[in-house]
C-alpha cells in the first residue's frame, strides 16, 4: 500500500475517528485505526466493538491495500509533521514508513485481517434528517444522561420517531431533558431506540450546522452517515421507562428570566454552595429573584437579578449544576421557569419545544 | 423483575398489617415532604413485603420508581426506621398496568405494523470474528482454565443430567435454569463443567462478561474491597457479569457478612436475567449455616448431583486421558486400574500417571498383573472409610431409636440428651473436626461439646456397659454397618453414599 496525502486532511480525519479508540482495551487491535486505500482514496475506521466510525478522505493512491496502525500515536505523529505533503508506504509486514520533508518515521502495525470484520446490517428503517436539527436536539438533552451504570437503559438518549415528531429524552432520575421536533417521516418508520452515550458524543462531534444526514435503524443497531463519515453503534437494549410520568402537566407560576444573566449569577453563587447538600436557594418575589448560598463553615453568597414574576414569595432550593447544565446548552435569550409550589418539580422551558424537569432539594428551615 | 419470590406486583396487598404500616409511613412522609409532593409521587405506591433485610414497594411505573429512589430515599428510610426500628434495603417493583399515560410506548407498538414497508438498506455493521487465540485471551481474563472444555468432558451415566444442563445454560444463559447448582463430592467434574460453560458461552457470545471465581476468591475480593474502601469497583465487577460461575459455594457457610453481600449480588444478577452457575460439595440445604434466603434462592433453579462414575465411565475417562496425554498404556491396563480405583477422577488420573511412569521406567513390557502392585497405595487410601458428623448422628439416633432430627433439636430429656452427647463424643473422636465445627454441626456452642466429651469419657471409665454400647456404635460406623470383610471384598462393596457427613466436614476445595 502506498499513497500521498495532505497533512491537514489526514489530521482532520484522524481526529474524527480517534476518539472511539479507548486507551484501556483488552484487545490491542482495538487501539488501532484500520486504513484502507482504494482507487478513490482512503478509508479510516476505528471501533470499540460498540461504536464504529469510518471516514473517507481523498488521497493519491499509488498502490491499494490495507493495514492497521496505533491510532493515537499516528495522530500525534501526523500533527507534528513539518510539511503539508505526506508520503505513506506500508510493507507486507505492516510496517508503515511516513515521510514528510526531512522527517522519516517507521511505525509498526498489525495486519488488517485482525481488525474486527465490518459485516452487514440487517433489516432497517432509513430516513434523512437535518444535521442542525439533530445536533441541537442532542445538545439540549445529552447532558442529562445518567452515568449510573446500574440503570443501563438511562445511559443514553431515548430517541422516538412517530406522529410526525422526533422526540429526544435523557434523564438521570433527578432531572429530565426533552426535545420534541416536528419532522416529516415516511409512514411505517415509527420507532423508539436508545442511543448510548458514547455514540451520542461521537455523533455530536461529527454533526455540522448545515446539510443532511442519513440514519438507518435496525433492531439493535443504528448507523449515521454524514459528511463522508459513517458511524455505526449498537443500541441499548431494553425499554426506556415512560418518562411522561414525571413531567408535571400544569404549573401555577411562570418566571421569565434572561438566560445568560441567570447562568452567570448561579455560577457565582454556587461557589459557596453548601457542600453537604450541594444546593442553592432561589427566592422568587415580585419581579426579583434572589439566589443565595450558605456554607456554614465558609461563608455565604447572594445575588439578586431582575425577572418577570408576579406570584407570592416562593423559595426553592436546586442543585446549581442541574440549573446551569440546560442554561449552558440553550441559545435562546429568555428562558421560563414554571413552578407549582416550593416542593414540586420545576420546569425550565423556552419558546421552542424543549423542556427540562428539575427536582427541588428539600431545605431544612 | 424476574424470578423474585412473591409479591406479585399485580395483586393488591390484602395484608392488613402491611396496609396499616403503609398508612403510618404515608402519614410520616406527608409530614416530612408536604402534601403536594407526597400526592404527586407516592399516592399510587403500595407496600408489598417487609422483612428485616428488605422492604419491597410496588411503584406505578418504572419512572416513578427511579425518581422516588433518586430523590426520596432519605425520607423513606427515616420513615421506615421510625416505625420498624430499622430499615433494610428498599427495593421497587413496578406494576406498569397501574400507570395511565402510555403515549410513548404505544407509539412504539404502532410502528410494528409498518414493518413490512421497511426500506431495505444494507449499511455495514460489525460482525465479530473470534479466533481461538482471542477466545483464549478472553477466557483467561475471565478466570477460566483452558483444559476444561465441553470437548474433553466425558459424560457418563453419573453426570448425564449435569452435562445436559450445563450445555443448555451455555447455549442460552439466563433463560433456562436460574441458577444452575451442581453438587457432588470432590473430583467428579463440577469445576470442569463450570469452566466448560464459561468457554462455550464466550465462544458463542465473545463480548459477554464471564466471571469464574471460587467462593473463597469472592470472599478475599470482598475483604480486600472493604479494607481498601473500594466496594464500588468490587460490586461493579460482580454485579455486571453476564455469566457468573462460582465454585465451592459451601465456603460461604458460616460467613454472615459475605452471605449478605453475595445475596445482593445474586439478586442483582437474577433480576437482570444474568446466568449464575454454582458448584458445591453438598446440596444447598446442607451447607453449614447458610442463610435461609440464600438456600431458597440456590434451590430456585435446577440442582443437579454428579455421582461417582461407574466402571464403564471410569474406563472411558481414563482412555480419553491416556489419548490426551499420549501415554503408552493398553486398554487392558486401564481396565485393571478402574477396577481397583473407584474414587474420584483425580484419583484415577493419579493412578494412570503412576502406572505410565512405572511402565516407562521398567525395561520389560508392562503386564496388566503389575497394576495392582503399582497402585496398591492408592487403593488403600480410597478404601479407608471417612465418617462424617451426619453419619454419626444417624447411627447414634438408630442406636437410641430416635429420629435424627431430635438429636439436632432442643429437647433435653435424659435419653435424648445422652444420645446427643454420645453423638458429640463420637464426632469428636472419629472425625478431625475442630471443637467449633463439631459444635456448629449440632447447632450448639463449643462449651457444650467440651462438656459432653468430658462427661462421656468419664462414663466410659465408670461403666463398662456404657462403654461397650458406645464401642458398638463406633464399630458399626467404622465398618460401614456391614460385617467384617476382607479388604478385597470391601473394595467391591457398594460405595458409601458420597454425600453422607458433608454437612459438617470442613470445606474441601477442588484444587483447580
């Protein structure tokens, strides 16, 4: 195998695929990137057996072939190469020589035949959606994914397609983020799948602000094809619990607040959040919101911001991190906080189909 | 929520006591949380079962269960503690039919009908290829020993059932027998089958997490985890296995903390329909001081005993071994060996190795007649009778004409107390059990045993009649209940039941 490739192109491609490679793996082949050269260019693939990413890039291929090389090491070498032109040659023993201007590297690889075979996907539903739409929806929900591995069905984003709607949900049992987007689907494509965290993260890295992507979903796998990349992931098996059970269906009061102002204030006050309860207090009254924290042995903090609110005085305690997470990932200027009373779940909304349920913390006194 | 002892989540509780307790708890929760959160989260919850270890609540939906567990654990625990004095683990079962909003799930079902119209696309996806090399690597990482595969297990009439159950479990873990429980005396192939299940399962499902440990290893890991304050990784390791193989579970006997930990591991795996396979040198009910709840769980699935191999099976096993080890030993010689060595497979292998070694060392061809001479020692070892506590108890009970359970019981009329003391005395003098082990075999403390032994010695010295009656029981025991016989005749006598006496024997480990 022999080819010539531009450094920038190669570096970008390696960056996109190398995150799948886990640093601690039992199978050495899984830390390698599979490189295949054909007449059209190169195909780079990495896998951890759950998620596989394949990326196509242009290259001048002198002779075709395939090999696998340590992904991380190769990426760091390519990053440091001095010229933009790289000559690549791999011999029969999977030893690759990399030449760029005055520098020369020899990297030992493993045969491509050892790389887990990329086989075929069964029966699947296939459709295309807007990249920006999916990117935004994932961004607005993925931070609420549970990291508690004992509840594995919650270790991903639940993705429901049906009734002209794409619904994405993530929850960890203390907060829940949901996006509902109107979307036209061909009939018969209704489905509900749980996309695991790692695939969600990789997908977010690949998604762009424009263009479309092709999605295919089978019983236990999903593939996403976009911008010359193909991401294939196993899906989490199991039933996602009925999340609508925890979404309050009515609210008594609505607070309107500027997102960035609230985020900055919470961030500051949270510096003195009570370490034991990890909560800060939100006191709403008459167009003002006083956010305060009190740490008995350290000190206290308070910040008052202007809001739109006209109900009775309400004091609710929340985990500051849980308040900040959605604020960071939304881009609207204004957000609404819907409240029932001081001890019922609050709901953060925007003027788009998004909601975020957050449980209040119980405060003594 | 599979495989749990009652309660059935769909059946309303009719137990007035539970209802009363739930009313009290509800009142308490209303007080600590306020009315509206209580109504929002708890109004459809029920109390299904309460025991010191575990409180089972039925939630109206999985999501309710998750949110209540995440957000209200502390007030729940304090409410239960207030009314019960203590609070075990709180477990939630889900009764989905009680919940109303089902929009999301119904959408899914609606999609089923549209399946025929599926656009058929053929993206590429990963199919895993397992080479023998990778299989070995994974197997070793799972604690499996290479040589113990199904391919080199010789099933005979003694182990047919165990072999079939093992195959079934390896083919469909978590779906057939849960748990699968092997028991037999040592060296009959329990460990071999455990490993074989692990290998086969890994071969079929290379990505599954298979874990083979002995109960002793489990204990060591547990102690280690406690010392290093690293229970989380310990639990992760065990509770996330897809197939957990545990050898020598009798080791759990008498270890309360360990049993508690194992109980939770067991439940977690059973809940998730992960396969558990256990091996022990006695049936679950006979493991010394094993908590009732563990015994009942061990008995849920299938318990299979592996018996001692018959003559033909022994010969088949040895022929296979000879071929595996490429030994120049004739079939005739093997027949001679299996006639003489009736014990476990390990003893058979030992005899074969010895014969093969002598054969290679001697100049002239090895005659079948020499076999007896070469393995004489092994035969003797096999013939010496080992009596166990249970066997002694039975013999004493028979002698005094009472039920063996009475000896284990608490009655202290003169005759029964005497029988019990005689039994303790005999167990102490005929077995090599420690005082504590003897005591626990009788469910008494060691002081009682010391007293009984002393008293019996004294009575033997004082009364010749008493002494001779004790001697009579002893003789019966040592002779295995049959009249005196020549050593040769003894060898062909039916083997004593391998299980006798295991109840109190110190744990014997299969050394693999």
